């Protein structure tokens, strides 16, 4: 089966100029772990995950530390999160996005998602967002065969 | 990339149809049949367009459990969606179909409140998808919080992008939409008479009203005439459209018949059918939808087989 046949044709996305606050609201209301960031024509230019948002509220050196006990307490985290919430999505999104094509096979999609440890990947046609594939979509598809 | 049809449903609903033979108010009944579906005019149009072989993207607002049901239903139908989720609960509309008395009773909810932020997000999504739209359909009521001139605003955006617009609305939302001059408008003339303060009149009054809309620049207008017939005001004249009597006797449900008509008219105009064929095709879509409880049509071939049953009279 092709990705175009199994994808969720949902275009929920935000522009680069949206704030992190807006992104948090969209992720929460739509109950999704991440969303594609698109330009004015719907071309995928990035991807913002929950992890990217959390990272925005953590000190810059946190990536260098392996022990999470160095993470500041929740109070400090909250202050930093509030400060970051008015930042643009474009500042914190992942710019090197792994996109699938509607013509990719289900096997290719599964391999990419496992290899890159992705929960959700945008699907594009000629660069334009046309849907998303979730891990659950692939598992549901495999189980229904 | 191919351009798509965009349908806007600002106030989607879960439509529940209960078939209750000999329904009367004030009694307790057990439904003999139940049909639950994702609804709201634009969503209905998207579903029927798919049944006619056309892809579309459905937009609007969703909220709560009903919103999740609608989104999940559309996902399973493999329809493209771009809804803004908001706090609250999307509507549930209940229809009681009485097969014995041939009467349909309906109860509709108001829908969730739409904040300025949510409306702003919707407009951004709309502008984005407009760059690859071939046609836009706006239909149904506006939920609380959405300004009454929202359709006019959307029509003007479409005009700037040179995308034709179909509108099916009523009340102040319709009168505001008419100021934007869409390409096609469908309305129930009783609503328009009440909105504009005209006295409810005979066919001549309806024609005068429709002529005024046409003179403002609207190319096509469709208004209800009698129970299931329509008046089509087209670039080539005015047509009175009705259905053969024996087909009328087969009708089961009137739910979404206007949406089937609009979906049919969109397909007809996209396929450049001549005016009379376009009318027959659109009205046949509507007729096919009435012949069963389940909302929508059973296929394009079924629609085409009903086209000879449509009575079309061109008025002088």
C-alpha cells in the first residue's frame, strides 16, 4: 500500500510566524504530539514537536548533559516556558524535516519512522502538505491486512 | 499540483436520524432505524462530492466529543480536513423521520463559541488553502462568536484569488454574503423574505426577488419552490424544476437534499455541462438523496439514471 492511501489527510499546521503559545494550544486541542510548519502556499518548511517546545524552555546547555537531574525545578521551567511562549515557531522548529511522499510504500514509511524514531511525519506532494502519517496509522494498517 | 475544491462548515454537526413510524410529540418511541453521520452543509457537500468522484478539503471548527466523532468519520472516509479545534461541543442535530405521516421533525443546537484567536487561525488556514483552490463552497449557520459578515469576508478573499464561490446560507449571514456577490447562491426564499422584510408572496414575488439577486451580479441562484422543486436563475434564463410524481412518492428523507443539489451543481459547472443538463444533474443528485435514509448518494450512475425524472420548464 502507498502512503497516499494510508495517510491521515489532515492539514493541521501552523505558519513560521505563529507563537509557541499558539502551537501549544493547537497540540493540546488536536491531541497531537507535533505538527508541520508550512509557508503561505502550504509547503512544509519545518516540524514542531512537544520535544522542541520543552527544549525551548530549557537552558541551552541541557543537551550537553546526560543526567536529567540538572534540569531546573518546575518553577524555573514555568518561568522559562512563559518567556519562550511568545517566541515564533520558526525559531524553535526542526528545520530538517523528514517528509514522506504520497508515492512512498508503507514499508518505506515504516522503516523511516523506526529509524528516525518519529511518531508523526508529514506527507507531501510536490512539496505541499497533503497529510500526515502516524505510527498508529501504520500499525492499524498492518493489523487490518 | 492539482487544485482542489474547498468546503467551509463553520458550524459542523453530528446528524442523527431516527426513523419513527407515526411519530407524535408527547409520546415515547423506539426508533426502527438510526443513522448517525458527520454533518453540516459543507461536510455533507464534501461527502457527496467524494461519492461523485471529486476530492475536496473540508474546513471549519470542531469541538468536544462531537467534534472528535466528526473528524474521525471524515478521516475514515479519507477526506482531506483542515479544522480548527475549539473549546466546547460541536452541535448534534436530531431528525425524526416519520415514514407513515411523511413528516420530518428536526432539532438543531447553536454550536460552540468561536474566539477571535480561533477565527484568526481559521482565516490563516483559509488563505493558505486558497492558493490551490479551484472552487470554494460556504454553507450553513455561523456559530456564536463568528461575525455575521464572515461569509462576505471569505467571498472577497476568494475574489482576490479569482476562485469562484458557492454559498448556501440564510438570515443575516446570507444577506451579508450577497454583498460579496458569490458566483452561485442557494437559499430558502422564506428565510430571505423574512430577513429582507418582504411579504411572503406568490411565484412572481419569488421571481422578482431572485431577479434582484441576479442583477447584483450573482450568476446562478437556486431557491426552493414548493416542497422539493426549485427555481434556477441561470445566465441563460429562469427554469422551474420539479420531480415526477411517482418519484416523489418514493421519497424517504429530506436530510441534506440541498447539499446534494449544490454538490451536483458544482460538478456540473466544473464539467462544463450545458445549463439544462446541469440543472437536471444537480436536481437528480438531490432526488437520489431523498430515496433512502442514509445521507448522500449511492453513486453517480444512480444519479444519472434519475435525470429523465426531472421536469424542467424554462420560463419566458
